[in-house]
C-alpha cells in the first residue's frame, strides 16, 4: 500500500480546516499544537479559554475538543454532547465515538 497516499487522505480534512488567511491569526494554534503532541487535556483546557466569533470557528474548536476526548478514551462525553442529528465533521466525530464504544 502507498503509505504517502494514506497519510494525505487522513490529514487532508485536517489541513483543509486549518487553512487560515494570511492576515488572520490562527485562533486554534495552541489547541492544535497540544492535540498533535498528544497533550489532549491541555488542548481541551486551552480550547475552553477561546472566545469564538463565528459558528464555523465554534465547530472547528468543538471538533478538536471532541477528538481530544476520544483520544483520552472519553467516548461517552462525545456521545452525550454531540447529537445524533449532527452534520458534517461533527457527525464523523460522533460515528468514531460510536465505533470506539462498540
């Protein structure tokens, strides 16, 4: 199997979400850094301090927080907070929680 292809397929949605305009700072920089370093609780704590301005920013923050919870093994938190009717990336996070619980 082509591991490079698999790597880009896995990270492409993440890279797409992380796209930031040149004149706008990445408001989730510290959250992402902690998440990718495996400091999941630090990522969750940092995300709780962030004040979001738009629904898109809120969703982007929530996705990282719920992924951090899943990485910690806290699937029930994700299932309790993300509705079954969620759409988009949040629906994918919920499906991953359901899979991990099974």
